[in-house]
C-alpha cells in the first residue's frame, strides 16, 4: 500500500492494549502514512481478566512515532454522553481535519438471558452503539461537502455464530451492522464510505485455554485470527482503492 494515506488523519477508538486490534489498526494506518489520533480507556481493561499496564497507550504512541507520523492519544470514557464529541474535538484540535474514523472500542461482558438487566443493556449500548453513532455524526458534521472520507466500524460474528451467553453484546453489535448499511446511503453524496469489519475470534489475550482448544478444533485454517488480520482489512477499506465499497460488512474470519 506504500504511503497511500499520507496527508490523512485517522481517529481510532479502543486502542488501549499493545496486543489489541486497535493498536494493530493504528500501526497499519500509520504504516500507510496517516497521522493517528487514538482514544483509549484503561479503566475498562483493568476490570477484565487480561488487564492492562498503565504505560501501554503511551508505548503504542511511541511506536507510531517511529513510523514517521504524528500520533496523539486521549483517555476518554465513551460511555459518557459527552465522550464521543470530546474525543473527536481533541483529536481534531491536535491533528486537523479527520479523514478516517475507525470505531473499534467495545464493551463486552457475559450476559445470559437469566442475568439480562436494563443496566447490563445500557452498559453495552452506550459504548458499542451510542458512542459509535455519535462519533459517526461528528465525523459527518465536520467533513467537507465533497471528499474521500472513510468510516469503518468493528463488529462481531453475531450474524454468523450465535452468542447465547453474550446477549447484550450481540444485540448492540448487530445494531452497528444495521447502522453501517443505512448510514452508508445517507453520506454517499458527501464522498464518505461506511463499512464494517467482522474479524471473528481474534487472539488478543482474552481467550482461555479451553476456549482456544474449542475454537481451534472448528477452525478450517488451523489457527485463530490475529490483530494484524483485522488491521489489514481496515487499512484497505481506508484507502482510495476501496472507494467503490460501501455499506458492506466484511467477514474476515478465516472461514465462510
């Protein structure tokens, strides 16, 4: 891809962990020449079994700097109603107009039907759907009337494989796919494409041994996805070569 994104600015959410998909996407877009603005939120990962080191976001930014691009990061809680607008404004003020938006941040906990509550639904909704939609709105409001804009949403495999113990997550990620399709038509006249990427089960440190063995037993390719797999698809969708692709959910799962 070379430096095909030189002169572009990309905002990527959910880039907290060194081995996460957000960090891999940032590296791929920076490698193509884009300046990078990151959104991260360590408090969420601290509550998860995999955890996060306090310095990880800064380590991601330091590495991006070695690629010859500008890179800034801001810790913003996207579950707050004001969070998406704040993050967008901070990145725009630091780097200039934003040409590429990657909605990668996600909230996920196990919620079977017996434990489904309004609170559990709200926790997933505010990050997975509301923040995504509000960031898309900020992007469209601040984008020129004609251009080559890119919105790329990260979704999951809820439309391919049932998630019976993750009902709130599956419902909100399904809504992201619906948003992607309709938004793509709403903004096509502005020169903005809108797509989603479903990377399938991706090894970012959250998969325990039993689940790993189960997933590998069903994997036709004999391996699980890695963050770079998703990042390469996002980088292509962000490029000018992908200008004729919009309203699509790309199943980058290593299987049909």
